[in-house]
């Protein structure tokens, strides 16, 4: 009875699932190729792939709601309510969202990579260090003294940065 009642919706769902899987595979391959071409850390590639999958899944749920007969007005009320709650929550933690967004931007267009020695031109605390790791929220920078500095992603995009030495990671390998 259930299968007969919802047969067209189930067929459309199967088609959307296949399309979702194909788009997900193509997107993950593209992200991996971009990451490898830019010599980006595998952990960052996996993180961006997870962001991509979650976004794609939310779009999939939106499409599924239409397939099963939800009307635009009902979906808009649900999504506006959800986004209002998320907006209030994210306003409380805006710096975290800013750092994650900066991390995604840095994945695609950051001119420096792990192992490069950089100088951050900050008037209060200038830093000359080697990029040890680039994470979702911050960069791990290793100073010549061996100190580990974590620097927020959103600040690295706001400050002037100079490349001091390319591939300087061998110089501090004895700290690890």
C-alpha cells in the first residue's frame, strides 16, 4: 500500500540520490585535485570535503521536501525559523564562524603553504615563523625559538604577510 501510494515520489527520490552521489563524487575529486595541485595538507582537503558534503546534503533535503509534496510556503517557514535560530547562535560565536569561513577561503586562495616561513606585520606582536599546520580555525606557526604560536585564520587574512623563505620546514624539523 505504501509503495503504491508513494511510487512516483520514491522513483524521484532514487533519481535524486543517484544524482547526489554522482555530484558528491565529482566534487570530492575536484576538491582533492585542487588540494593536491596546491600542495595542501590532506587534513585540510578532508575538512573542505566534509563542508562540501554537508552543504550538498542540505540541498538534497530541500529537494526531497519538494518531491514529497511540501509547499514553498511551508518550507520557507521552516528554513527561515532554522536560519533565525542558527543566526542568533552564530552571532554569539561570530568569531568561530569567521575563522571557519577564512579557513575555506584560505584553502582556495592562500599564497603560502605548510613549510613556508612568513612574517606577519602586526604592530603589537610581529611574528616571524614557519607555518607548521593550517587548520579550520587557526594556523600553527613555529617560531625560531621553538615556540608554537596559534594564529586565527581571520586575522591572517586581515594582516600584511611577507614570505621570508619558501619551504623552510627542514630548518625546524628538530623541534618535532
